[in-house]
């Protein structure tokens, strides 16, 4: 069962400028990182490269039903995740580090 979260999706994507000659390298976690999803892995699970290892899942609709047929497409560097209109990525569980947070920063590309 998926728990209801009291926070917006906390997601960090790899950031890179689009340039044919550039080598793309994924971001690495630093001391401020809680979750780090690159979305370039394969399969159903969204791997968390951050320090907590809180792998994510794709859910759909108001009931947040788990999506088992996650759509992967070709990305700028490796695979990319393609979400449907009513789909979202959530950590599989709510980490203690996120409970009671009043502010947070979300980075994405």
C-alpha cells in the first residue's frame, strides 16, 4: 500500500546543457541531497542515487495505484522515464528526514 505524503515530489534530475559535443554526466549527491533520481535506469523501480536509498515508484490517479508497465524512452543520455498525464513518481516510503519539513528545494532539468 502506498502512503499519502505530506510533501510535493522531491526530485533531482541530471542537469546538462544540450550540446552535441558535450559529455553528459549525472549529478552526484552532496551533503544537502535527500533524494536523487536520474530516471535513466531500466525497469519498474526508480533508483535513488542519494544517501537514503529511497527508490521510487510510478503511481497513477487519485488512488495512487502502482504502475507496473513503466514507459522508458530514449533520453539525452541513456534511458528516460515518460510519465502519463495522471502519473507521478513517489518514494516507496516516507523517510523520517522528510517528516515535518516546512521548506525544501527541488531541482530538475
